């Protein structure tokens, strides 16, 4: 335990982390009226409609819709259209399992996003596919929601791979 009663896995200050199982339930978010668009502290993924390939993974600490409309995403939309030939895509939102007993910090969300980008290698994520800045050795991320998570792999283990 670190000061304040949190597990070291929840601390953004510690260098070593205890074993941490993180379950993400992925929900379809195709319809802009879907309540998933209002969720915060989530991951989201863009999916190719024909192949169901994950083409981009992102995070949103605020409402997903706000992140979706952010000015800094204009480069992503241009990249998807011009480089990947995508004019349409599917959309899924990943929420952390509320039954787990850890605090979702911005650093933990960033580390989970980094692990998924490194392992899945979505073509829309230009940064983070070949290396990542931090890791949480022993962290296990499980992607649940069989109708929404489009990638064939569902379990990702952080062994420090790709850290520069």
C-alpha cells in the first residue's frame, strides 16, 4: 500500500506495480444517440466496417462525444480518409468493470491505451505502434463484450514489451 490507502497499482508515482487485472467491457456506439457517447473515463476504438479491423484506439477522460469532435482529431480523420481510404467506420466504447477494486487514474488509462495500441497495432494510431513510453509489468487487460470488441485477441499481458 502507498500513502492514502491505495494499492501501488493505482499510484502514478511508483515505478513498480503489483499484479493488476483490468477488465474492459466494450459496447457498440454506432448511433450518435447511444448513451455510450456520453460516457467518460473510457477507451474507444474505430473499426473498419467491412473487415471489422480495429483501425484506431483512443482514450477519453471527458465525454466521448467531446473527444470525437476535438480539433486535434482533424488529422486522424484526414489520415483515415487519405491514407487508409476509409470514409466510414464503426465505433465501440470500452468501460472499465465497476466491480474491480482499483482507482482508474489518467495514468492507468494511458497505460492501458498504450498496451492495446502496441499489441493491436491499429493503422490509424501513428504513435505507439512500435514503442511505448511506460509499462506496468504484470498488468493483464481483458477485453470483454463479444458483440463489440472486434479484435480476435481478448487478453493482453504487459511484460514491458515495446518500452523505450
